[in-house]
């Protein structure tokens, strides 16, 4: 039964860490791209918008779904704790509390990943909007 608990912990938290790493790497790539991009070099606004929005949906998806993935890990951990209580029938309250508190760590990790991804998404989205406005200003008239 311990292997299942470890699988839930390391599986869910591992997935969240991988998603966070990928989101941060994509955000760094986007930030470097934005830094070297000249909006006036693009012929059409749509072409610029397409170039600027690359990978942003993935970062937004991580931001919106990381709490749910963490919550899934917590729910599975709580279910496993109740299963242990039901099977053994004689378990100390302290052991139950420790198991339940450890189950909550998946939600905490999910929230941290979501906060990081939301900040990155909003910063990049703001930069992209500013570049689109610069393109509009440059091509007025």
C-alpha cells in the first residue's frame, strides 16, 4: 500500500514540476523572442500576432489546470488514507492526521505552479499586446 501512496505523491507532484519547468522554459524563450523582435518588421498585424502568441496557450493551460492536478493528488491521497483506515480498522488519530496533511501537499504544489504560470502568462501577454500596439502606431495612416 505504501507504493501506491508514493506513486500518487511522486506522480502528481512530479507532473506538476515538469509542467512548471516546461512553462518557465517556454516563457524564457518567449521573453527572449520579444526582446529581439521588431514589430515594424512584420507586414501584417495577424502575422505579428501569430508570432507573438506562440506557446502562450500552453502556459495559460498550465496556469489554469495546475490547481486541479494538485487537487486530484490530494483527493487520491485522502482516499488512500480512508482506505487504510477502513482496512486496518484500528489506526491512531495521529497517523490519520499525518496522512491527511501529507495529502494536502499536492494541492500546495499545484497552487505554486499555477501562480508562477499565471504571472508568466500575464507578463508575456502584456508584452505581446504592447508590441501589437506599437505595430498599429507604426502602420497608421
